[in-house]
């Protein structure tokens, strides 16, 4: 993880509840994005109005689908991570400034150089989802950089430009999950629906 839990989360309160605070969300996008981009000598340029819009759109989706949290909790958390990613990408809430500095992992460095905003949005959501899964004592899932290639990210960026919903299954893929590419950004099916 890129941060210590105490850096972002208050002790004694479930993480899943803290992330639903607009103030927490906005501050976290700034803090975590800075840590994500620091190895590349890049800085996030966070548009707070766009972050607020992304947050509001995510919360609308959350409220519409919260009934799924009981029956498919882990899938719901990962789906919501994908939705946050989608909204951050769609709103272009995270910009980047600075001169890209390559790191030893050449492929990852090329991905970040190619689409730093998308990488930052998905990595931010991955970090938060991983922390929530751990807090909820659910099976872990984490961002798998090694499975990704520049070609995959290139395709995702093009697809997201046409329809931001493609970000949801892509997020699931980078979290080492098996996305349902036929249902793109549809919520997980409840156990009773099978």
C-alpha cells in the first residue's frame, strides 16, 4: 500500500463509511495521487469541482446499488472501486504536471508516461479498495501492474474516451479479477439472481 492507514482513515470508524464523505474523498484524491506520481517526478493537479462531481455521480450509483452490498459484498466493493475510477476518468478530475522521470520498471514507466491521469485514478481506487477489503476481512485483491502492458492501457484509454463505462471492467482486470466484458459497467449480480 502507498500509505499508512492512519494517514487517511480515522481509527474506530469503518473505512467503508469514511470514504462516503466528500471532504475525505477530495483530500484523499490529492494525498494518494501525490504518492502515486512521486516516483515519476510528476505532481497531481486536482480539480476540486470535478472531484466533487465525480464523488456525487459515484454516490448516486452507490445509493442505487447498495442493496447488493449484503449479498455480494466483495464484488460490490470492487464494482464501486470501478465506478469511482470511471467517474474520475470521465470527469478528468486528476491532471498531471511535471516532466516524466522513468523508473526501472520500463513497461510501467511507459504506461504512466502515456496516461498518467488514468493510471493515477485507477491506482487511487485500487489502494482504497484494498484497504476496505482488508478492513472488512474479505479476500484481498490488489493492483497488478505486472499483468498490464502499454498496449492494454492504450486500448483502455481509447475505449474510455468513447464510453467511460469500459473503465469498470478494466479496473476489475487490474485488480486481478475476472471482469464480465459483456456487462461492461453493470453492477454485480446478487447471489439470488443466479
